[in-house]
């Protein structure tokens, strides 16, 4: 963000009250209860310009996601984490080969993948 007074990019942002300075604004708003307030303080390190913006939460509506989509995302995250841990390129090639065969419609069972690994 550029400073509206001097145009320099050295503007710091802090969320308050009672939150660590590194708290992202989105997290502060999500953690706020109805009727509470979040203050966003911005300050330019070059010219000293500063501004406080007060955001008050007037109403909260919550919707829960589709359980199937949530489960799929959790599985994808778990799979990505497991793949990041694999250092052997032959194992990665086997996994990639298995995934490509699944996409093309060939039926491989989980035991086939385990045999390749």
C-alpha cells in the first residue's frame, strides 16, 4: 500500500485492540463477536501520516460447507503433504503413473499402487 500523503510504500498496518501486531485483518474480523470492534491502524514510516479505521461487527451470518467438499479438501491437503515428504523420484513417478491411469479410466486398486511403491 502507498501512503496517501507522500506516495511512499512504507506503510505499516496493525490490528487492535488487544491483538498481536502481526495479526492479519481477516483473522481479527473472523475472531470478533457481534457488537465488538476491530481497529486498523496504518502509519507511514516516511512522512508520519497515520489513520485509524474502526470496524464494528453489526451482524454475523454463518454457513457451513458441504461435508463432501470439506472431506475432499482435507484429503487433498493430506495427499499434498505426503507427496512433499517423498524424496525418491522413482516413488513420485510411480504415484504420477497411478494417478494418470486413474484419470484415463483404467481400474487399479490401492494394492497395485502399494506394489509399485
